[in-house]
C-alpha cells in the first residue's frame, strides 16, 4: 500500500482560496488571498495538446512553455527541466483519475508559475492508480516560497475531483474553454 494516502482526501484539508495573480501571466502573487479559481486561471498557462508520449517528454514540454512565455531565458531551460526531473525522481507526482502534478522549486523564478496541460491520449506517469495521466497541473516556485504551490494545487485539484470537470478540461481547446471547465454556479456542489 502506498503511504501517500488518498490524494483527494488530503487536499480537502488545504486552503480553498488561491492568491490573485500579478501582471505577468502564469505568475501568482501569494500575498493576495481574495481571489477565486477564475482569477488564478486567467494567469495560468494552458497547453491544450501535449505532444509528449512519456514522462520525460511531458517535463521537457513544460520547461519549454516557461521559456516560450518569457518566464525564464532559453539558456535556463535545461535547469528548469532538471528541477522538474529531480523532483520526479524523489517521488512521482502522478496522482489518480488521470492527473499528475509535476512541480519544482527553482531560483529561476521569483514567484509562483502555474500551468495546466492536457494529453488527449494520456501518458504513463507512475500514477497512484496505474492509469495514464492526461491532465498535468504544473508549478514552479522559488525555494523561499513554501506554500503558494500548495494553495494553487488545492483549488485546482479540489475541482478536478469531479469527473465532469475533468472531462471538460480534457475537451478544452482554448484558455476560455479551460476557464469554463472550472466555472460552476455559486453554491453548486462539485
């Protein structure tokens, strides 16, 4: 039996609000606690169709995203990739229900960077349930920031516990589709 416990059970105890993000897309401001899922999704990079067919390829594509978006310099791409790989070597971030949460700490970012990527075919990712991962919730944060990625993951994974939300995320073709996947009427249960 894996000692990580049930992922959804553990995230239920985490804070439910995510900080509003600053002017740079994909970078969160952890000092503002008044935001909603729609607020942080507006600042999350979305990759609707990963090309990778294996874990190293997914991690490489995520590193490419932060370079392409100008968050890190091209010459620092390999260092970002190394940080993601090093974290995966400690323990796989493959969860269950087709979700993986690759994340890393790196001096190359000064605030939380968030990404949501989708693989329609699924990718073997050493998940808790042994199924391929199709939804990747990725973060990069500075070593001095111990909590912002946990807040972000808590908000996103709480919603992804709902099968219908996961299906909508998998079907999303645009950033607007992704945001709509996480919307729900006020007070509606997931």
